[in-house]
């Protein structure tokens, strides 16, 4: 199974399966991101990955689902996804209550995602007004239509439900929290190896720029791709001179030295 690094959800979910269910999955960690893990799967360097949301699969690899290129075997969540009722939850397979509580610590973020919060000094009537306005937006037909157009799934959890879940986690006994830390991070029962990330050089033209050059799309005669461009780690030259991301322009013919699937090491444009 592919991984990113210590503490990442992809690695933690792999360790949870081994430590609570007794699986023997080997963890190959150190990939720059999910796209690199997917590329390694295509190259048959990996057999799979943990912690890939259904919405992301639909967006980044819809043909994998359509053509049955992957098998969805386990859900890391507190409740089943409506479209995956036949796929078991990891909490359904563990044998004791302590394991279920420990899993809840790790799976709670899957329920509330990226919560919006305000500081403790905000008056009650104000944050309640914000909750109400936010929830109305989540149900607004125009908002939902725009999200659908952008292929962005909207599965909100109310502020009250998020608060309830957070309170439940904080109320767990200390020994359960310590056990949760162990099953989510211990590598004692897991064979771990470091990923070897390939480096390749491509030639093509820039077709699209996003976020001030932080994301670059390119197309060549026999390949194309999307790159993550770092302001400090990616070396950029334009007409032989050192340049910054903002100097990149659509239509430029360039040479791209790429680590893995998307990490740009060098971009040399004419």
C-alpha cells in the first residue's frame, strides 16, 4: 500500500487496518502525494492505497470505477457512504469496544472534513447566526447547482453535529486516547519501506496556469500533465535566465524535469 509520510491519513489508515484487524499490508511510504501513489498503482509498483475519498476517485480517475480497474474493499468512516452500502466499515469488523472508540478518534475528521470555526469570545447569538446562514447556503438551489457544475459534492454536517462529535472525542478516557495513538501510528506489526520516486524530463508547451504559476498544465507530442511548482524548490529559467513563477506564460515551449507525477524540479522555457 502506498503512503505519504508519518501522520498522513493515507499512512494512518493503512496502519489502522493492520493494528486493529490483523492485516499484513506492507506500507511503501514517502510518495509526494496521492497522484504519485495512483501513478505507482498504474505502474504496478503498488497494489493499492488507503484513504481515497469517493468524490476524489470520481474526479481524478472516473474510468477506474467505470471500467472496474479498482476494488473498493473497506470504508474508513463513521457511517457508510450512500453509494457504497455493500462495502463494510472498518468499525463493523473490529471485535471490541475499545477498538471502536479508538477508531472513532481517527475517523471523526472524515465526518466533519474541514470545519469552519470562530473564536471562543464570539457572542452566542453571533455564532448561531453564522451557523444558520451557513446551513441555508448549503441548501441553496443556486449554490448546489454551481457545485454540481463544478463536480463538487456537498455533504455538510451541521455546526451542532460537529460540536457534538468533538465533545464525544474529548470525553473519551485517557487510556482510549493513548490506545488510539498507538493503533494509528505504531509500525511494529507493519513492514515499512521507503518509496523510490522516479524522475523524468518532458518537453511541451504550457497550456494553463493557476494560482500565480503554482499549478502548471502542459502538453507535449506524446505526453501531458499537471505540475505543482514550488517558489523555493522548483528551479525556473526563461530564455536562459533565472526566473520566478510569475514569468511563466501560456504558450511557452519548455522542458519539464518532474519528480513522480506532479512535482516540478526544473522548468526551462525558451
